[in-house]
C-alpha cells in the first residue's frame, strides 16, 4: 500500500489529459482524496491555468513535486554522464 497525498498538497501530472488540454508536468492541488478498496485510490485536482476544472485522477497518474525534482535530477545526471562517455 502506498502513502496517500494530503489535501491541499501540490502534485504533478504524470501523463497528458488532452481532453482538458493538460500535459504531463502540469501542477495542481489535491482537493479531495478517495480511498478505494477494490481499485487504485483517487484524487480530485484543481488549480490548473484553466478556471473551473476539477480533474479526477488515480494515484498512478500523479507524482509529488519532490519526486518530479528527483526524476529531473536523475535524468540530468544520466544525460551528463552519457555526454562524458562520448568525449
């Protein structure tokens, strides 16, 4: 079982939602948490640049801002090491 995101925490989309013109990496605020017994926990998100949008997502469709930063740093280091290998 994974730890859930607290209400009003900032999260990042881990995939695109083209029907709302939202892209992977867009940030939002958790406004509701739905604990599920037979499927993934869910969340309602708000705070996108589009007014009056509330997006319902599953746990796997979002990541924390700190995890996104770690992923970016890891990607940057990997790219840096690959560049060093080419020289």
